[in-house]
C-alpha cells in the first residue's frame, strides 16, 4: 500500500467510527447522505456548491433530494486536497 492509500484507509476507519458512535444511517456500511458527509468532513453548505461546480468528491445521485457519497470517495478527496493544499491536520 502507498502512503496515500494508508491515509485513505485510516480516514475511512475514522468515518466508520464516527458513524457508529453517532448512529448515522449508512446503507451497506459504505455510503452516507450529503448532509451526513458534510458533517463528517466538517464542511458547511459550501460542500453542495463544490458538488455543483464539479470540485467535490464523487457522488451518487439517487434523486433530486438524495445524494450519497461513498466513504472511500470522501476520504480520497480529502487526502488528495490535503496533498495539494495541506488542509488536513
């Protein structure tokens, strides 16, 4: 595994711990609704704007009201942003 893959894996584990602790709905154990995704990564409504601009993580749009994010995609997006902009602690 590369350093990036290890960081992504650890971040997904952190997401899962938070999801379990908070009782967040997580279909299949690997995706969350947009409202939960932005809470997990600490973004506000700006997160939705990033999606509309094509600058956010990959997403799965079920309907106008249901947008899901896979935990792996959220983690990858965060790690890549950190590598580019130094945003993670």
